């Protein structure tokens, strides 16, 4: 009997040992899926955080103003900045203190050396021909470019140009100035610089409209003030001495119109001045009646639309059309209308 009990115990121990020997295999199998599932989780989470979102956050845009400190470009910069903030892009703003291609060229060329750090350049080129070579260097270095406001005479360099309808703005100025002077008399055009696509288009729009619609209006003075208000004041004072019957003036931008108004005011001559742009000084002059009307561009919208194009480019689009934005006209009568005043430029 004792032997029988011992034998039974021995058989039980053998069975237990046999099962114990098999136990590690299931344990190892149960651990393996747990470990690999952690790895899969990490692998799937990493792509969802990085390729698109991290790349978007890393985008660095450079905006090169036509003139640093100009209210038009300050306002445009605010439009670019707001759109960049919304997209998570970083923004760097550069600009020369004067409208001069010899000053803007080294700014553009300085970016070539750090092209790998720049994802897009938004630029208002200050000369349609002279800025081609430096901008081509930047493009060849791998930096995509969008031109705003002004443009260059080479469509192969920039993705697109975003600007106001400047020819139409000149036509509006011609119609309204003609109305102010009774559709007859002598008028002066105060331009800025040769080779600036926007201001040349405004002046041409004005001239074309006068030639086609107002046979009794003659343009007797068509000068360039080199974007300096003081020079515009001097030029218009000389013009009214030479042509005392001048009945109105069209200034194609901030400084040409403001300088013309100041020159006429100093000479105690009261004739209509039709302006272009809507900087604080112009709006003040408009309120006082020194300037009679002004074409308001939409630089804030131009800036924000440029970033929209940049976003599409970063998303893979390669073909873009030029964008032309309409203008509004501010007069002493409508300047307090919110739909007009919202387009006035800011100084800081």
C-alpha cells in the first residue's frame, strides 16, 4: 500500500513537471505581441506629428519691402504677418530706406548665401529690369519667389505677381479729376521713378483715359519726383509758374501726391489734387481738403493673398496665375464710411 502511494505521488510529480516545462512557451508568446504593439504605436504616432505639421511649422518667409518705413509696405507686412501667424510660419521683414535698386540688390543677394534656411521670398522689386539678375540668383539657389505690388520684366522668375489694378486706378483718377475741373483745362501728372511697373501703369491709365474721353483736357507736365515729396513740391511749383492755367494734378503715389499738395499749398494755389494711396498724411490732407480724392489700394489684402499662394506652393501646387486686386476711392465725402476707411494704411 505504501509503495502504491509513493508510485501515485511520483506519477503526479512527473505530470506537474511536464506541464511546467511547457509553460514558458505561452508566456513568451504573450509578451511578444505586447512589445511589438508598443513599437507599432510609436511608429504610427511619429508620422502623424511630423511630416506635414513639423514641416509647416518650419517654414520661413522673407518679405522684402519696396521701401522700409513706407506705410503702404508696413500695412502689407501686417497682412503677411497675420497670415504667417495663422499658418505657423516665421516671418523676416527686410527693406532699404530708399526706393533704389542699388540698395535692394545687396539685400536680395545676401539671401542667396542662406538659401537653405528660406522657404519663400515675397518681394516688391524696385526696378522692372535691374532687379531681374539678383532675383534670378535667388531663384537659382532654390528659393521660390512671389512678387507683390511691383513686378519685373521676366515672368520665369516669380511664381506670380499680386498687385492692384493700377491701370484701372489711373482711369478712375482721370474720370474723377475731369469731373472736378469741368472736363477741360490743363493738368499735370507727377510720377515717381522710371521703370516702376505699378506707377507707370497708373500714369498710363490716366493718360489713356484722358486721350480717349476728354479732348478738352491737355497734359502739360509729366515729371518724375524720384519718390521724394520735397522734389515733387519743387517740380509742381515750377510747373504752375510755366503753365499758370494748370487746373489739376494727378500724383501717382504717396510722395508724388503729398509733395504736390504741399507745394501748391506753399504757393497759395488752390487746384484739385488727385492722389494715389492712403497713408496717414494723405488721409489728413484729404480731411482738410488739401487733397480732393485718392485711390486706395489694399496692401493688407495683397500681403495675405501672397501667403495664401505660398501655402498652396508648399502643398505641392506649381502653376499660379497673377492676381489683380481692385481699388476703392476715398473722397472728403465718403472717407468716414467703414467700407472705405478700413483700407487706409497704417504707420506702425
